[in-house]
C-alpha cells in the first residue's frame, strides 16, 4: 500500500507539471460495456461467470509529445460476478455488482489513429447490489463496503489496466482489460480465512474528446 500511495503521489505531481507546462490538453466523456468477474483463491467456492455491467465518466488527457501523453479520469465502474446453479431442482442466479469510482493514470501512445495505454488505477467502493433470482422472483440488497466480517467487499481496489483502440477524429473506440491486485474480501474475514479475491474486467468503450 505504501508503494501504491507513493506511485499515485508521483503521478499527481507529474500531471500537475504537465498541465502547467503543456498546452496539449483534451477533455472528454467515456462510456461502455464491461464484463466483470472475480479471481477467487480459497478452499471452497462456486464457479463464477462474467457479469455484464458498465463504466462511464469524464476523462482528461495531457499531451507530452505528439505521440506520448498521460490520461486520467473519474469513472463509475461496475465490477463483480455472477453464479448460476441449481438447488432442490430450482435454477438460481446470484449476482454481486459492486460499483466503484475508479481513477486511472495511464501512459498513452498515439500514432495515425492507433491508440494504446497502460498504467495503474485506484478505485473506491461507492455502491452496488447483491441480487438473487430464483423461480421468477428477485431479491436484492445493497452492498456494504468495509473491513468487518459483515461487509460485502473491501472499500478499496487497485490494479493495472491495458487499453487498445483507434480514433476517428474526436471519437475513439477501444477495448480494455483491468487486472485487480487488491484483495477485495473484507480484511477481518480475509485474515481469519486466508481467502483472497481480485477483480478482473474486460471492457469495450467509446469516448468523445474535445480540446486542443
């Protein structure tokens, strides 16, 4: 965690330096479809499947050279997983869809429309739902973020992301992969059980950028 905080502080200073020294500044909006799952490391557990969800929010990009830049933003990012199984002859689906505010810091490369970006992210849990669907009935409850055994998810997620895409003027389409590195099982339960779970998200996005 100390290394992550140090990395984010360095990135913030770097971005501040770019904004004051470079005029290649673009703002935009980004949104798209996410397929979220979880990597679980424990003794027991049902097989999880990808959960369709979304990501959306404002982005900003700072140009360093004509081809190299840095991008960040504040994205609402759905994560989680779903489990489909059968109990007493009834098929059921359980879905965990935590919602995070995700802040990436991505080193970007652009050339003749081609776009590539890689870098870390940090995300803060802000909401979401746990849902169970069985026999045509749906039961749901809000997700609690915290570190106690009664909470659903840890409040903090961080990891690394990779994005590839192509720009058509101010419009960019891209595909992305985010690999979580934080254990999102609440700390008290994780310490007692030795279990670990990390988020993984595949995304398809469209962004509109405007600026110099």
